[in-house]
C-alpha cells in the first residue's frame, strides 16, 4: 500500500464533501472545489468518522501512482477550502517594482514597458510595499501556476541576482568575466 494513499483525509467541521460518480466536490468556508478522479480509484466518504479514504483495485504501478496522487489532491482541496494557499514573490533589482492596478499587478522589471498581469479566476494578487507580491487562493495548483507566470516575466539571473524570485529562494550566483591577460 502507498503510505500516502492509505492515510485517511480528515474532514474538518464546516466542510462538506459530495461524490458524484468520479467527481468529488468539496465545499468549505473559503469556497468550493471540484476534481475528477480516474475511474479505477474509489473514493469512500465516511460521514461517521468525518474522513475520506482512497482505495485502489490492484497493485499495478499505474494504480499505485494514482492512489497516492488522488489522496494528495483531496487533502489539498480540503486544506484549500479551509485555510487557502499563498505564494510570496520578491522583486530584486534597482528600479524594479510592482504596483496594484485594480485587481491586476503592474510590474516594472527592466522591460521597455510595464507588464500587467491579470489574476486568473479565484486568485488574488496583493502588493506589499513595492517589492513583494502575495498570490493567494483556494486552489493550490492555480496559486502555484499564477506565481510561476509572474516569476517567468523576469527570472532571477545568476550574475547580479536581479529578477523576480520566490520568497526564500536561493539563487546560485556565478562569477563574472575574469578579464585575464591577452
């Protein structure tokens, strides 16, 4: 058995889970998420123990992989509707800054023009100061994707370290030209 897949997912108070075929809907205080699962995977909702269990039909490698994946996705859905997720980004560089423009974020990161990023559905952007961006929402995958799209506008470069990076990300620095003798 998968160590991740066999662990039950606790359903906190205020969260309701409904199963319609192979589609699971999780509703909580912050919102609602839906996810479809492979037909080979069985999701069992135990109302008495307030938990969800994921079961697989066999020990085939594809069933084993789907077992742990499905359980992790369900746990992320429950966590998202209860607490939500956020990713923090830092902007490093002279003259590099971010500002809110309505619900979107406007970035000035060395391009000839400011770059405006619109938030996807269910995602919110917050600019803290001029060099910190917080991406938040209830869907872990959507939050990570939105943060990655912002980071891809100007990835940190290895010589001076300028660019947009995740909070706490270590950027490997390279040594510049040595200017040796000719």
